[in-house]
């Protein structure tokens, strides 16, 4: 991984910039597109700016997958769902398993 501190941003090519992206995202706090060090570079290379913005959106969405949903709403089924499940289970006949006594039916 290259060190961005030693990079010459005025002469950097898009290919070189892409080599720094992992480090930038690791240390940039997710707002590389707003970093003033890259203002001139992004003006000269708008495709790189678009790439960074896309990657920032993807990174933000990925983080949200691991965050709990607000105050817990949506993370657990409601009490009504649990009640419905319990009532359905009570209505169903028991499942005959290995621990159940054999039935008198013989074929």
C-alpha cells in the first residue's frame, strides 16, 4: 500500500490515485470527496471524483447493514407476531418424533 503523504497530488494520474484508494478509505473517515487536498485533482479528473463519491455511498450503505435499526423497531418481531405463532402452534397436532410412543397403526 502506498503512503498518500508522499504523493504529489498535482502530478498524480487517475491510475496512481486508484492505488491510494484503499488507504484513503481506511484513514479518510468516509469523506474523501470533501477533502480539500483533492480539490484540484478532482477538477482535473472528474471521473475519479465520481468514483470516490460512488465508493463513499457503497461504504456508507455497507456500514448501515451492521447497525441496529433505530430504537429496535424492525429488529425483532412484534408481540402480535409471537402471539400469532403461539396460537398456530397450539392448533397444530403434535409432531411424532423419535421420543413419541409408537402408534397402534400397522400396515
